[in-house]
C-alpha cells in the first residue's frame, strides 16, 4: 500500500468517525461521500444516499430520500467559488426535521474550477443564532423553515402560506382531509382551488384512489352526466377490489369546478346519486365543488337549487387572492422557483431585490397561477443564478405597466339641448375672437347670415 493511498484512507476514516455530519458533493451535484453521523441522523443508509443527485429545492415530502438530498444541495453560487452558511431543517426518514447550520466549502482543482463541495452540519440553538445567512439565501432558508413548521402542524406541506388567511385555509384543509363529506372551495380564478382539492384528496384516506376533476364551464351537461355515470358504476363495482392496479383506477374524489355553470338538471341528478352513496357506504366517494362566487351568493341568485346548496355546503373553504396575501409572496415565489430546479440543468438560488419589489407592487389579477407562469418563464429566460429584471417575461412587464393606467372614464350622458347650447356659445365666441369682434366676419366664419348671428347671440345671452 503506497503512502498516498494510506493518507486517503486515514482522511476518510477521520471524516467517517467525526461526530459532525460531513458529506461531499461533486460538480455534477452527485453525492460522493457521507459519514456515519449523517447516515444515522437522517435514517438513510450510506448506500442509499451515495450516488444520489441533489437538487437545490425544498422537497415537501419528508419520507422521500429527495427531502434529504435537496437539503444537502449547495446553492449554485458555491460552484462559482463562494463559501456560504445558512440555517436548514434536515428531514429525517421518520418525518421529523431538525434545525442545523449548514456550511459549504468550494474545493477547486488546478484550473481553479470547483470540482467538489464539502458540506458540514453543526447544531444551532435557534434558526438564527450563530449564523449569518446571505440575503439571497434567506428565502430558501425561510421556505425550508416554513415547510418544516407546516409538516408538523398540518402535514399539508405543498400549501405555502404564513398569513392568517392561509393558516386558516391550511387548518380547514387538514380537517377536510379527515372526512368524506362534501367540500366546497371558493376563490378567484387562479387562487389554487384545484391544487387544494388534490392536496386534500392525497392527504386523506382517499389517496390510494383516483382524483377525477371536471370543469362544468368546459364540458357539456349531457357529457358530464355520462362521465359521472361511468365513474359511479366503477365506484360501485370495483371499490372493494384489493389489487392495486384496480384500486388506482377506482375514483376516490370527484371535483366539479365552476359549479356556476352546472345545470339545474345535473344538480338534481348529482344530489340524488351522491346522497345514495353517502347513505349506503361509510367510506364514501368524495364530492368536492368549487366556484368563484360564494355559495350564499349562488343560492341568492337562484343559480343553485336549495337542496343541492345544503348538500355541498357542509364545509366551505375560501381561498384569498394573492393581492390580499402579499406577505406570502416572497416565499411563494421562492417555492415556485425551486420547483424549476428539479428539472432544469441550471440551478436558481433566488431573486434580485428589485424583482421582489416589483412583485409586491403588482396586483396579480391571475393570482397564484399567474405568479407560477411568470416565474416559470423567468427561469427559462435567466442566464445567471438569480432572477433579475431582464429575465421577467413580457407578460409581466405589460401587466405591470397596464395597472398604472387609470380606468377608462365613463362618458356622461347629458341633455342634448344643454350640450348644443354650450357648443354653440363656444363656437360663436371662437369666431368672434378670430374675427376680432367683427360680427359680419364672424357670421361668415360660422356659415350664417349676420342677422341670424345677432338673433342667436341675443337668445344665448351673449349680447
């Protein structure tokens, strides 16, 4: 055994015996080494972690190995030679998350290129004690902390929010996921009603079954009736099947979007069919509905039949517009940006401050859906590691500029006699001014005779 190999073995032994969790990631974001302390801490074996690719994003599912590999992933600035430290919540295989300070060190080759990144985890007493987080990583750390908090409080980690309205939504969603009774979701277009319905479905006991959405605005009433009939037949005949291939095709939740456009005939039919299922089965097929207006508003406008209204109004969750939850905007934007890191070759660490300032000033008429599309396009336009103003798509700039233009003023309707009198007075005064008060010349300019001009001036009180 030569001396160089002996030194390498001793160095690996030193790292492996260290009480601090230590790991090594190469320039392709592959995990090349973890020590026993890190393996024991996370609950994942060395063999399971080594060779995994780490993406710089916050994985919401703590029971997946990606939750650990993403927590260990260095931000792209480290591969450019920057050494950084920031707080992170390290998820364990059991679902628990522990706060640590994570320190990344760039290890360069002879060409001054980062070949490996050394990572070390140290304990911290609180989220901020003893560590200074770079400004561009603050949102990433906050997103990680928020996800850890939500994971323990509600276990609906994909719903991002810390405002009172969103905490209420998350709490109601947790309650709804434990039930089979009908649920209604209300909110402006783009507020995430469909995403919330899916989250509730996959967070409860229905998660092994299919989630089936229909948009009442886009499907014809007869086609909707036929599709629901097939779904109900599938539910009745195959729900007891234990084979997973069958179970995944059995409906567990039906979502009816935009029930403002649900015909009264279909309301009666759905009420009859779903009421029968609820009466005959303890574990019922779940019905979730959604609308832009409130259920009370739809009932008062006679859009919903009274019996159908009472059937679907057991629990109603109202989702706030993005303009009413601006406090959530930075961490929500960071969440959407880190989603891009899962598939893109480039990795993005955050936003320039002027971008976040524009985000706060914008009204976001398309709500969360618009924010996601803007960030998705920004990521495809961005050539650096942080989203800058030049990366923002045309759709955002156009929307931002248009919101600065005031509303079109409504034209006032006035009595014709009054309007004609004002116009006539103004034209006579202009003609007299042009003719230097020569009435004969003014009459010529107005295309009338001098006597007629005198008569009109007298009638209009100009003499």
